[in-house]
C-alpha cells in the first residue's frame, strides 16, 4: 500500500522524487472531494480543488512511478520489456506485434502492475496508461488542439471562443507544450523517417503540419548531442520515458501536491459508488498488491466526487452504478456515444533508396492533414518504428472521421462494449483511401507483416484514443455534472463524443479546466 502526501516542488520535477513521504491512509477514510483516477482529467481536478483549499483525495489503481528498478531506471525499455511494461500480464501485448511475420516483438514477462494496459473487448482493444499520471506516462506526447470548427461541431453547447481563448491556452501552458525547432528537424538523422513520409505525402498532393509535443525538445537535442541521457532517442515511449517527457506527475500533479491539500492513494481500484442518505457519496475500493491480489477493501466518503478513470474507467463505474441500482437516477445516456477516435495503424514499404534511418525519435512531430477533405477526412500522425536497424517502413497512426458509435451493456456484474468489426472497417476504409493515394503517387505498397500472421494491413481493432461513454451535454449537463445527481462529475475522456479529429489529451485537459472553473464558483458555495 502506498499512500502519498507531499509538498512536491512545482515545475517539471517528477512527483515525489525528492520529497515523497509514504504515510498510512487517513483513518477517517473521507475527504471533502475524491477524484477517481490521476490521468489528465483527474490531474486538473486535483490541482484546482487543491488550490481552492478543498481537502482532496485521489484514488489511483496503478502505482507511483518514481522508484528505479534493478537497472537503475524507473521504466523499462521497449526493446527489452520486463514486468514494468504491462499491467498484470505474462507476455507483452504491443500494438505492432510482428516483423516479417515473426513473433519477435513481444516478450514473456512476470505479472506486475506495469504501466501499460490493453483492455480487451469483443472486436476492440483499448490501450491505457496505469499509474500516477494515467495515459501521460505511456503516450507519444502529441499535444494537438483540434480544428475549431470540428470542436464546435462535436460540442455544440460549449462556447468555442471561450475554449480557444482561455481553456486551450491554459491547458497547453500547464502541460508544458513545445514544438521542435524546424531547422534541427530538417537536419537531424532522428527525424529522417518523418521527412521521407512528408515527401511521399507531398508527392500525392497532401499537406503535412508540425505537431506540438510535451516532450522537452531541448532535452532531445542534448540527447542527440550526447550530453543528456537518452529516452526518446533510446526507443522509450509506450512503457514509459525515463527522461524528457513532461508527464502529468511533473506538471499538474506536482502542482496539485504542492498545494498541500491533495493526497494520492495508489494501488486502489474503485469498484463501486453509491449515495448515502445525506447526499454524500460512498466509494468501495480494492487494495491490490504487486501480484494483483486483492489484499483488502476500503470505503471512502466524500461530498464531491470527480470521476476521472478515463473513458473506460469512468463509464464502467457509472454503468455498473446505474444498472446495479446504486445510482439508479443516472441518465440513459450514460454508457453511450463511445468511439475509438477513428484510429487505424498501418505501415508502408519504401523503396530501397528511400531509407528511413536506423535512428528514430519516438516522439512524433508531424501529421498528414487531410481533415478538411469532405470526401475522406483523415489526420495521420507520422509514427516512428525505432528498431535500431534500417527497415524501410513508414508507420502511421491515422485518425479518421468515423461516425460509428457504440454503447456499453451490463450483465452478471460485467460491463461490455458493443463495438463491431464492421464499425472498425469504416475507419480502415478511410485510411485506405488516403494511403492508396500516397502509394500510387510513390509506386509503393503496404506492409503486410506488422500486425500478426494473417497479413493484415490496417490495424483497426485497437485504439490509443478511447473517447466517450459519458458524453458532455447528454449524460451530463454542459459542464460535466452527471444528470440525476448533485456534486457528481465526469472530467475525463468519457465526455468527448467518440471523435475529436486529433490526439485527444489537450482537449480533455482544456475541458476539465473549463469544468473546474465553473464548478468551483457555482457548486462549492455553502
Ligand atoms: P487516463 O489518462 O486514461 O487516466 C485514467 C486513470 O484512471 C488511469 O491512471 C487509470 O489507472 C485510473 N483508473 C481507471 N479506473 C480506475 C478505478 N476504477 N479506480 C482507480 N483508478 C482508476 O484518462 N493522446 C494524445 O493527445 N497524444 C498522444 O500522443 C497520445 N499517444 C498515446 C499513445 C498511447 C500508447 C496511448 C495508450 C494513448 C495515447 N494518447 C495520446 C491518448 C491519451 O493518453 C488519452 O487520451 C488520455 O490519457 C486520456 O485521459 P483521461 O484523463 O481520460
């Protein structure tokens, strides 16, 4: 059991690295506000509650990633994953599973609360981060603000001018968003793979755009110069970055703990929520140990409950609460409007003279932007495939404007997602339209060897961007307050209606900022 209460320094210092102090949980088992989950939505909620002087407890099922393993590093590498890589698995389940059809990517590991989880539903599996910082620990750091018109279409009840004037800038500032120096980008071997993909897109008449990131590009330049320890330039990303990335434990969460009003309990999974007769909330949580064994259960009480377990975590808790009768007045919209942000991963095979380079940075900095094409809107991130060897592969994560949505159902205590293969095929079809164009213009073909032995080209059965399930303005009011209840909020990716057209964490952060600004003024008055 790890509980943490600390006056962490502000700025980009990892939470608790110098000043963490393990304590036993508050014996009263209650706090004015509880936040479930410590990803983007949870981190914003914790900081703003803490700054308002409200005693706040954050419950996180993953661990605090601040202790070096036997190799002296906090996180393991992608090339040699160990128990730290995945959430209670005996073998890694990387998104790109094969190379030349060979099972050379995944490795046997021992069961442990590793940092990356793959939640499997029928026809769709969802990658999520586990630990203090949620998805920020494992993601590619791409910090993209969506096109204003698409944001306004997805959120018709939200004042887009206010979002783009106030909350997006606030989120980007707090997250530490920066951009790669274009001159360095043009000259460094580490982004050769991106420049090749840019040229191939241009040959097809397609536009590319630089994409900001929360990885510190000054640190990356020092990595390249050999004056800083390598992380992005050492293949680190989906199992965590040991250096350079401004994950939430260095930004929002460090600041939240710095208020002195926020406590984080780790390795505690909230399993149910109910309401006490006085209108406060009662949560049940399982304490798990490093083997995954439940070593105890706890109950917590709070007046204000902020759900931030991510699209899956929050939606599952709420669907279970409504269907099992612990929060029966939740709206019928809870559990609907889910989508994978149209994600499709794919690879192209380049000509022998078009080398992508053995050295590749893991932090993407450019996308092919064809979102404004009404016939086939796609935004495709140019993704790295850092193997340390030349492989002539151009890899992409395409975000397509797939209008399909799914709902969650509840039976025998389990929550299931009703996504179908036909719904994924819509995304794959849109990605194919775009990349057929690129292949035609460059006389290239797809790679058939990267996503398992079946030879599939379009990996449309997993997503990095789970969105929706508790959509803003449908399951909630216009500020994330759950319909049917007072002082109960969703503040994470569950609010986004299945698609946002770009990588989602800046939007999730900005919406959480907007919710907290409103709620702290309107809902906390005596
Ligand atoms: P999230 O960050 O998932 O945090 C939820 C937290 O709640 C987690 O720490 C959970 O362990 C915890 N939790 C869940 N249920 C419970 C429970 N019952 N009890 C206690 N704790 C619980 O939620 N997005 C971008 O914008 N740019 C990128 O470059 C990018 N790359 C990605 C790469 C990968 C490999 C992955 C997996 C995701 C990527 N994403 C990216 C998506 C991004 O990380 C994701 O949208 C956000 O993390 C979602 O934020 P939330 O606050 O919704």
